[in-house]
C-alpha cells in the first residue's frame, strides 16, 4: 500500500498515531459498519442518519477527540442534518445485539492480522485456547435525563461480560444486558452457547455455578474457576500437598458436584492455595475448581489463575485512557454502545501492539510500551492530524484486506 505525500510528516514524526488511525479506519469502514447494522439490527432502521455516522461520532467521544456527545455533535452538525434530540433518540435505540456485534466483528478482522504478523503470544497452556471471562457494571451516571431526575440513587446503565483471548489479547466477545442491577450470572447461558472443544475458561468466583461448570464440560471445554462459597460439593478422598508457588503452598483434592440437568455426580479437581499474603477480601486460602486433566500439575494451574488479572488490566486501560463510561449517558443502550466502541478501540490498540512486537520484539514492547502511552499518543496527535489529513485520504485503509499480501489463508 502506497500512501500519498500528505502522510509523510506524520509518518516521520508520529508513526504510531498514523498506524492507529489506519487500523481504526479499517475496523470502522463505513461500508462494513453499515452492512453489519443491516444484517444484525432487528428493530432500528436508518433514515436520516447512517449507522456509520453514529459510530463515527461516538468513536470521537470514546477516543476523547471531543469531550462530550454534544461537542461531537456540534463538530459534525452541518453533515448530520438532525437535531440534538433526534441524535440522542438514535443513541437510545441502538440495540445491544448490534453493539456486541461491533466488538465481535473487530476481533474477527484483527485476529488474522496478528496471526500473519507472527505476533500472537505463546499459549499459557499448549493445546488449549485460554479465554478469560470477566464482568463490568457500568458506573452510575449523572441525573441528566428527565426519566431519572426523581431517583435518589444514580442509575446503573448496564452490565457487560467480556471475553479476552489470551494469545491475541483481543476482546473476542461481549454479552450485554440493559439491567445494571442484574447479576453477571444471568448472562452465563449466552456464554455457554459459545464454548468450544479445547477452550480453557478462566474466571473469578462470581461465575462459579454448577450449571456453568457442567455446561462447559459437556461441550468438551475446560475451566479454571475460583470456587464460590455457595458451591459446596462432596469431598472425595483426602487433600494432598502437591508443591508450592510464589503465592504459597498448593494442595489438591477431588470434589464431586451434582449436574443440575442430569442429577449425576461429576468429578472435579479442587486446588487449594494457602496464601503467603491475604487477598484484598481477607482470604488466606484460594480454592480453584477445574476439569483440566491431571497431567497438568496443580501448581501450574494455580499460576495460570493468577494471570486472570490480565483482563482487569484491560478494563483499567479502558477506564484510564478511553471514555468507555460516559457520565451523561443514562440510557442503557447508549451507554452500552459507548462501552462496546471502547472495546473495539482496545482491539485496535492490540493490533498496534502486535505490529510493534513484530518489529521490535515481544520483550521490548511488553516492558517499555503501555496501552496508556499508546492511547495518550493517539489522543494528543489525532485532532491535528485529522485537520492536516482530511478524512477522504484515510479511505485507502478501509479497503485493505485483513490478511496481508503473500500470507496464505488459515
């Protein structure tokens, strides 16, 4: 791909920002976004405003190009040709199904690029696809909209479960509910529908239910999930000491749980870590349930669980560097839409990190370049670059294939 000379000053001085903008142009291609909307939306329709225009406006807010939805509207007002009220009505009608598909589509586009760059991380456990599951309750919003002004508590605009693929470091899936007070467990049936053979799901105790664990096993997947206090099970045999890790001494014991669908007992491994230091909740022991075969040592599995914090680091990056929770968006569909665009932006940064790893090596990038730095670099340069290089010039990136030339499919 040959860029015009107008890019040269920014390629020379701010290559990261040019790369990021090019990646976003590809992931947010107008034709692709509008086709995705037409395929996925069930109730909403486009009339005076294309869905790609709505995505473009909200992306500027999420990337902090503009400080608010209103500011982004004012910047694009002459092109949008609709009132602020009509815009907010559009935002309030974005279906959660469409928002979630934006994230999945970005991962589908990004994964082949990372693979072609040979920049994926080594699997934590060879032979398994490690998926980290975590939830996020969007923060309470300000009392700005009429329906919420009589409420004493600030409203919660939604709940999301996100799935992080360990090798690509992409958010590959997201599950949404507009009920901000809903338990994360209410979304687990949707998660189960995506489980595949040789998956290894790592999650905190909030997701420890017999139905979820047995459901993963039935679909020939594996799990490594912290035991919740409400899930007791039947101890089978004595607990045995099997070694130690940096966290503490490790013990193992078999545990039987009853499958709620069949009524039959299923045998699991229960790994206990006697911690050197208490958790933030004051726990001195950590109990993990897994169906990973016994050939994988309990000490190794306990170390894998410690890495679960990877996805919480991802959420922290989203919170600190992207406007993923917009205070004034009290309407759940709009708030969840903004959150999903932040997840899409996170995937774009993951592609950018992969390109840097391919060029400079994994150790140099992992140790010296943070997501915060990359996003800050983009934010500081983005607005001026878009003025100097008008939008039509970036369309060259929209047509670039997700698989680099010369790289075979699969």
